C-alpha cells in the first residue's frame, strides 16, 4: 500500500504563467504576493493585479527564511487580510509564501507547528489558498508539502510540514528560468539531483516515485550542463521538469543522510542548502554503498547501480560510477567546496547528533549511526590536502568568497500594500532578521 500526493493543479510549459494569471480570480480579490528580491520577473504578476484592481501586499524576501521572519511578516499580513498567497521566485521565496499561507489562519506561536525544535502539532485550520510560481529549477518546492526554515536560536534547519500545505496551483514556466546565472542554475540543478537520488534509494520508495525518479534523473543528467552553462531553452525546460519531479518524489518518498546532515550544518555554516546537499551527496553515496556491501544488501546496491546506468547512459555501469559522474558534474558547474565555508570548523559530534534528530535522515536506505555520520564529515574535510593553514585562510576569507546572494542577511521588505482603490497603505518597511 502507498499514497501519492502533489499540488492540486500543475500547469507546465513555456508561457504557462501569462496563460494562467486568470486563475488568481478564483481565490478572491486580495493577494499576499511573496517574491525574491530580484523583481524583474514579477511585473507579469503585478501588472495583472493592477489591471484587475486586486488588492495586494508585496513582500520581497532576501536570503533563506527563518522563523522570526515568518512571524514578523505574518503580523503585517494579518492586518492586510489576504484571500490568497502567491509566491514567485526560488525555493526560499516559495517556502516563505507556503509558510505564511499556513500560519496566517492559525493561532499561536510558529514553534507550535515546526519539527525538531518545536511541538510539531498539526495545523488546526486549513492554510489560505496558495499559488506557487518557481523562477528557478531547484527545490521543486511548488509541489512539496513543507517549508524549510532556519531556526536562528537553535542553529538548525527545520520544516513546517503538512499535507494541507501543498499548493492549490503550481505554475511551472521554464521561460522564467532563462538567463539565470550558471552558479544559481548549477546549485539548483544539484539540489534537484539530491532529491531524486535520495528518494530513489530511500528505505520507503513506491512504484510511482520510482518512475518519477528515473525519469527525473534521465532528464536532469542529459540537460544539466546545457541548461546551466549554455542556457539552452530545451535543456532549461527539461531541467525545470526534473526539478518538479524531484519535489514530487520527496513529498511521497523519503530523503536520506545528505539532507539530514545538511539540515544540521545549514544552521552552523553560511553555505546555501543546495550547495551543502550537493557537496555531501558523493560522500553519503559512498558510505551507503560501503555499508550495503558489508550487509550484503543487494537490493540497495541495485538501486545505486540503476542510478549509475541512467546518468552515465551506460547499461553496464557499476554503482560507484554514479559518484564519479556526480563529482565531474559538480566540478564542471564549479560549485564551491564546503571547505570555503569553514565546514572543518564545525563540531562534527554536534552536527551528527542534530542530524540524527532530523526527519530527513530517517529515509536513508540503511541506518547510519553517529560514528558513520562523523566519518562522512571527516571525508568532506579531508578533501583538502593543504593542511590546517588552508582552513584558517578559508575561514578568514569566507565573506570575500561568498556570492552576494549568499552573504546577504535574511530579510524581507514590504514593497507596497495596496487597497482596492490603489491607495498606498504601507510602503518601504523592511526587516532584517
């Protein structure tokens, strides 16, 4: 027996967004619009809202959302009283919008509802109608049932999760991803890969997620370089499709140690979640394959071998060739090493202990104890053969090495909040959390 859930309605293809704007009207006349801080692509939505004389409050998010950001934004949004939430942007913007849609109708503290550091009680009231419009091919957040948030005080990544948080409409328009720079494209694509890979080998797959993962891995492996480096339109479409499939997979299967460790590391180093999972993935795969061989788990080895066959296009490929393929792609995309973010300065015992508490790690194909998790982290650190001096230099220069979007503090800005007559109620208020 298995269940399968995804967004109520999915609209996919070039031109999907302009063709679907009229769907907004089905959910009311007042919109909480959540976007990233790059606003060029949002004009399609804001122009439509203006043309329809719909009230809207526009919140722009910078950085990965945290619990305090959601609570502060919710306070303002409750005064505005939206009928729906529309989130447009990358995974952070969509997670922020998804969290706001969930918490606005629900009373109490956000810690009542989140995992790991909170009480994890079910939502008492159904979320507001939610429309997700991704502008990156990465997390697949448009079809997932959780929002990933930082808990600053606990220095850990956590999730607000409920089946009711699946989007009412997911509008996936690959044209919105055209022109994305290679770095953002690359780390997004590798985030999608880790979703597909971990869902495929997890302890509780099902026939539908197997089909989804295999097709996602096939599309991604054949498009990732052409999309991320050369911005080829068909490759962009294939990558957006693979990303969406990855989101469907993790909603209905499980994740593993790469995401479990990433949730713990994400609160302790300033690297983006996607870079952490991508750089951990080869080492987690290697460890899982080694343990599977020790325990003679041929079923697990067969799944890693199937991944290798799909991504390499070689029907005779062995399981380790998937790791070689992944390492080559990571280098081609020039994703930064975790060494650049001071990973070796993290307390591995603490990180591994936090990882074991995460929901994500429970889907790992084989249970990995704390010793095994520490071993993975040490392997990441041993990637560098330059000695301790390197790590000191990496730490000192970390801020200089971060891309602007990485170095920015998490914040949100209320760009505007319009009444039905387009009178400005609030404008230019900003919070840095």
